[in-house]
């Protein structure tokens, strides 16, 4: 039977998210059939000065959502 599992992290911590997914798959003994990812659009800091740099206007790192389609072995 196929199942899904969701993992959420931050764009600045993608490597940690990869390690978390791999550790989960190994510990659960699952066969990953497909992995898809979505990154949230960056939110802008309304308090930032107008005409400032893009980096200065970004409020925080975007969320990353990974959907894993798997089967249990």
C-alpha cells in the first residue's frame, strides 16, 4: 500500500532536512517511490526601507515542504 509523509523545513536548512528524510527512510525500512518539494514564496518585511536591497526586504527564510510517496517493505 502506498502512503505519503510530509517533511517541513527552512530553505537555509535543506541539508538537515535531507538528513532527516534519509534517516527516517532507513529507520522505517521504506521504499521511497517519489519525492517532490515546494518552497514558499519569500515574504517581505513591511518595515524595510522603500528602495532598499532585496536582501534587506526579505523578512525570513522561506518554508520548504517535501512530500514523500513511499511503500513499507
